[in-house]
């Protein structure tokens, strides 16, 4: 198998991975707070000991999370929160703290603000956010301060990764920051709103078409190469 075949096979594998990522993006078009993902292609060089030119292959194992702002949709829910800016909610999970832009919260039996999966929302100090059962007229300010009847109850923690490129998807809309978290000072909250997915369906579909065409071209090349090798073997075997 020649170097061009190795190169094409690695490229085909990368294109399949990107198609899977794009399909996942499209499937989450209506998922609140979902962050679009993309595949990063890199070149991998292998030295062949000077006998031939170095072998160049495409690697598509890394993913990038796009943090562009999604559209804010009004819901009127007292515990529905949308983030404007580069901050994230901090969520406590069994696997550790995670970040999310999905701001649909409810209260559990203990009065703690939790996600639909029951994971607790953390405040600025890293403790669960608590709202008394008898609290009325809940107001959440732009800075995350929670109050009821003009009495402060706490403040929601809004954080961001020091290095945004170190974010990776955990599951669903939860992201894991592989690095330090810092306060998101330029972030504001909007009560009664939710942030929609930042996936652009037109962009995703256009890229899908490009990938499909590129994959078909690679497949045709592999088929022609296979026919060439077969012809050479048959000729030499006569």
C-alpha cells in the first residue's frame, strides 16, 4: 500500500469524524445552551528513514468548542436564566464541577437550585444556591444576585475558563474545563430568558455537503488505486 493510499485513508477517517460531529450539532439545534463543536485537522509526519519522502497523514482527533453567543429567548420563568457574555454557570456533578450555558433551573426538595438532571447550581463561593420554600417575588440581578422581598439570598457564580481552548464536552450541554477558572466579570444574567443553541443550520448543512463531496472524491481515488494495483499484479503474474 503506497503513501498516497495511507494519506487518503487517514483523510477519509477524519472526514467521517467531522460528519459525525456536524450531525450531532444539527441534532442539538434546539437544545438550550448547546455549544457547537468542530473538528481540528492536523498534519502528522512520519519519517521513513530516508528511503522515501516523509509520510504525511491527516489527524482529526481534536475537537473545538465554539463559544459564540446564542440568541436569547424569553420564557418568563423565574428560574430561567440566560447568560450574555463569556461566562458559564458552574454545576456540581458526581464527576466534578462542570460548566454550562443552559440556564433552565428548578428547586429540589431541599430548596437548592438544580438542573433538570438534579445537579446543583453553585454560587460565587462554590456552595449550592439555596432558595427558601416560602420565598416570594424572586429577583435575580444582572450580576447573579438573588433576592426575595428585597432581601438578598445569595449570588450565582459566573465563571469562565482562563484558557477557552481547554474546554471539552463532558456530556449533553455540560463542559469540562481542563485548567483554571476565573470570574467572568463582563458577564450579565437575564432572568426569564434562555439562551438558544449557537448552531447555525445553514452553515452546518453547507459543510456537510462539502464533506460528502470530498469523501466521494477520496473514495474514487481509492477505487482507481485498487484497480491499478490489481492490474499490475495480474500483469506480473502472467
